[in-house]
C-alpha cells in the first residue's frame, strides 16, 4: 500500500519542492485517513482544513503498472466525492490570501467551481490540472490562469486528438480562445508545449528510463505551482516541473516517488 490521491500527491510535491502548502481535502475516519493526515503533517503541510467524514471511507485506488511503466487506475472516491463548497466556505480567506490555488478534478466539479470563483474574484492565480479527464464548462475555464492537460485531457476539452506538436498547438489555441491565459500540454517523453502570450514554446523532457509513471502529472503540477509562486518565468517553471516529474517516474509509487528540492539541483 502506498499513499496517493491526485490532490494529496500534488500537495506533497509542492511541499517537498519548497512550497508553503495548505491542503483542502476530505478523508474518512479510518486507518487510511489517519495515515494520510499524519503523512501530510510530516511533510509540513497545513492540515487544519482537512475534513473528517463520519459516513464515507477514505478514497482508495487500485493501480496496475505494465513493463513500460505505464499505469491503469481504478478509483473508489469515497470521501473525496463529498468534499463540498460548504467545506470550503468558512475558509474563503485562506484562498483569498494564497499566492496561488492549485486544483484537480478528483473532487466534485461544483467544489472546483466554488474554489475557482473565490480565487478569481480575489485575483489569486489558478492552476487547473484537468484530471481525471472530464468535460468542463467554459465559465470555469475563463477563470483559469494556467491549465495543464495531458494529451487525452486536451483532446477531451477541445475535440482535437493530440499526437504531436502540430496537433498540440491546435488544441492549445482552442483552449486559449476560452479565455485561459497560459496553456501547458504535457506530452510525456515528448516534453511539454506552452502557449503563453501568443507564443509557443516546447520544453523537452529529460531522458530517463520509466519504472512507474504513477503521479508523474501530479509531481509536475506541484512543482509548477512552486515555481510560479516564486515568480519564475513560465518556461523556467516548466523546466523545473519536467525535471521533478522525470525523477518521479524512475521510482515506484505515488507520493513515495516525489523528489525533494535538493534532488533537482544540477
């Protein structure tokens, strides 16, 4: 058994890579929830706003990994699926005073929309990792500062199959038209395509031998959030995120694979 969960992985990645992290989540009153919160505390994450659910178990997932390091994941969301706007409503000030809000889609969409509305109204930049893939309303996308889909997620959001740089640029332009300031399409070993201020940039991925790609996207997003919050350029931020993700795929597990800041130094 390994600690995981998209939001949890991203929170741990941001904390290990130098971020000051407050995590909003919902866990069950069970051994998995207790262990998760204890691990977050050990990472220096602020767990004050994690809700304990009296009825639902903590979310769990069964992950299989093939001999090329690619994974297939079946999720039982449990308490994750009950994280509500009401859970966040009393903590609006925490979001309003953040340097950045990082969200993913392993919680209800209404909760994502609520958090995004609070952040956008306060001028807080929002990174949306649109995973697991689902269709998203344009009203939400207009509030997003940076979106980070992989190829399949970009296709779901735009209807454009992403297989190479040319198709990725078409998908990025479609997302740009929805009002998103910066689009970063992650393309595995091909690297990451950035569309920022009308300019495309392809950031190559470091060459590594993948053992387990579980949580690679989460590590990328956690690292990206740290770099952006430290006011790095978007190109340098993606270099940093690519490097962190490339280290994670050389290790087994989700949170267990997340690197520390010192490991990214040349």
